[in-house]
């Protein structure tokens, strides 16, 4: 107690302008340690005087600021965070894995308004990161320093039915664009799993669908208007500044804000989807044939089972129409999953909950989320769920037919962590088979390390892209690439449980990462996570420089955005300027 009071006394001396002297520090040591013999009466009187002074200060403090009579009976009130200011915008990605609070979130409604906003940000050296729909699993578009969203710039500007092209403002969502194109007998060449992306973000991160003859969506861009902080609005195409055009097609929002874009479309068409269950041996026997014969194809691998769900999509045949539908109805397909959920509720919850009639109204992905929420990191529990999923797909085999934009969508399930990488897989004529070898090794690692890996591991293919920043970039026209995504769902809002799932996911991702160098695999730009460890970050930076033209990208960034208005922490960490990049005059 004497130590504390004296510390306060000395602090007051400091605040009053005096500095503690060596004498004060000596006194503090004397009062806070075992007493030493007093050498003289003068020293004794000195210490007694200090003690009296301390008692007097304590008494004065007590009577000057008395505690209420019931102070001893009052409970401590826990600290509460102050509410967020009203001018803060909370923005998170779809899975809630990345979130920022920003005071600046602009939504210009015209090209001049966007140009003005960027010019002002450039002049004042303020951040204004292009946001898009903010759906990216890694939050690549988020910036707490300021963002711009083009949701109000969502018009279709021109449709050329003869050339099969469409020009749009980049804030239009894919679903809305497809609805408009339908009226003109057109559609997009390919789609990712969902339709809620803004076209600008859809192309800037190099999104992709599946089909070994179909490239990622950035290849559909044939021209664009790019609003830059330093050089204003520039028009880019294969004819106008082709080098910058190809670099900016998959520019990650770092070279400018895509305001308008012209896309190459195709005639609206129907597809017949054939879903069936196979196994690893059968897939290996037929892989080359399936890749070349199917316009769209993907494999869904279910860990801890020998089940591979094969989904093939092709235009309807003029000579043969398959029997549409499935042998089993939806209720029969779901019965095994429902039964597992009811059994698990008895184990983890109560008998009464297992009898809830609402269970029969849940879809497969909803049932899977609820099953995982009971014990998401127990390997044996996850294995049971995966086996139930395999049974569901076996009873969902069959054919369905519809328009391409309807067929190519995919229900990805609830909130999730995901990592997806892309690597070369030979050519269509001579596949390297490394795509299947990669999956085989990954599944073996999962079992060896007992990772509670849920299904599915989704594997897709694309043709190459001519955009140098695309993970599928290649100068060889015949090259094909495989894309493999691993996943862990976040089926709960409980913060502790989400934290545990997150830690396990990054352990899972690290396991997959051990394979990447052998296959020249690089992560999807919307799914790459920045390591916190400095050494790991340095390794990521070095890997990216091996695959992508980082110097050219940084040079363009400095020319178009010298004050890094469009950048954020993720871009700066992935693409640091290691040495001065000389700007061309």
C-alpha cells in the first residue's frame, strides 16, 4: 500500500512539472523492500516525516472524495464498448469472416460523379477502394480507410445482337445482366457458382466457371473504361493499349475502378445436366474422355468415402433426349440425412428436439449445416455426415434440363471458410493427369492427419487466360487448368466455436499448401489469405513474383495511382514495391 501511494505521489510530482530524482527512487526502494538499519537520528526523522506526509495525503484524499455508504455492497460493473458512431459503415463479406468499419463509403450514380470522387481522393491522398458486392471470401475489396461502391451504376448501355456483345456499367449484378440479355437471345459464356457479384468485381478477381474449353470470365472482357486517380478515365481494349488492357482485365481493383465494360456473349442456350456417382478408379479410367466430351464438367470429392459426384452439362442432343428426373424423389434422397440428424440430436441435444417436424422442411445444405453445428470438429461425426452426403448424391442421380444460367449455378451451402487453388493440367488433347494425382494426395493427407474435412472438395477446369494476372494465365492456347476448392463451414454464430473452426481450417489449408509447389498451384485472388507471420508472408510474396508480373503490375499502379488511393492492406502486403519502379515519361 505504501508503495502504491508513494508511486501516486511521485506521479503527481511529475505531472506538476517535477521529475522524480534519484532520492525519490531510493525512497521507493526503501519502502518497498526489507528495512535497513537506520544510521542516524537525522535519517530516522526524515523517514518519519515522509511517513507522516503519506498518512496526511491519504486522509485528505479520503475526506475530500468520500465513497458512498453502500460502496462495499455494490457489484463491479463490467466494461462496455461504446456504440459505433452513426457515421461508421459496417461492411463484411458474405461469410462474415472479414469485416471493416469505414467512415467513407461512396456510391456515385454516374461516371462524372465517380471521376470526381476519385479526383478528390487523389488530390487529398485519401483511400477509396473499389468494393464491388464485397462477396470475396478473403475480403480483398475491404478497406476501413474508405471504399466506393458502384451499385447505383447498374445500367445496360448497349446490346449488339449481331456481334453478340453487351456494354454495361460495372455495378450491374450478374443476375440482372442475364435477365436483360435473355430478351435479346443472349447470355454469358460461363458462370461462377453464384449470381450476386457485380460485373466489375466478377471480372477483376478472375472468377471462373467450369469447362476445359472455356476460359475464366476475364477473357469475356473485350473493352473497358477504367477510372484512375492520376490519369482520369482511360479506354482500354485489344486495340487501345493492349498491354495495359490485358493487365487491367484481372487487375484486382488496384489499377483503376472499372466503370464500364463490354463483354463477349453467346447465344442463349439450354443444357442437359447429368449427375451421377462414381469412384476414384472409374474417374481415372474415363477422365481424359470426360474432359474432352463435356462442355462443362466438375467432380465433387467426398472425404473419407470412395464417392466422387460427377456433374456433366451439355447442349441437348438432336438425336437423343434422356429421361429427365431422378429414380428417387427428394424426400427419399434426404431421408438418410434426416435420420442422421435426428439420431445426432438425441446424442447432442434432447429427444424432444429430434421429433421436431420442421426437420422435414430443411434442404440438404441446411441439414448439413445443422449436423455440422452439433460437433463441427469431431472427425468421426464429420465422417458420418460425409457418408450421409454420399448416400444423398446416390439417390439424386439423374438428368435435368434448363437454361445455362439456371443449370450452372450451385448451392454452396452456408457461411464458410474456403481456399481454392489453380494449377496447370496439361492440354485437352494430352491431359497431364496431375489434377487427379493432386486430389489423391490431398485425400490421403486428410485421412493421415485426421482432418475433420466436410464435403465436398470441388474440382473444376478452365481453358487458359491471356490476362497475365490470372491464376490460369498462359501463353499456350491449348493449356488447361484445374481449380480445387477445400472448405470448412461456419454453421454457428457462437464466437468461440467459429474461432475454433477457423483455427482448424487454417490447419487444413496449411496441409493442402504443402502440395502447392509440386503442382505450381496458386490461390484464387478472391480466396488468398495474407499470413500474419512475417516469414510466411515473405514466402508468399516470393511465390507470387515467380508466377505473376508483379513488377509490371506495381509499375502500372504507380503510374495510374501514385498515392495508392485504390489500395488496401491486403494488396500492399501481397505486392510490396521492393525497389523503386521508374515511371515512364
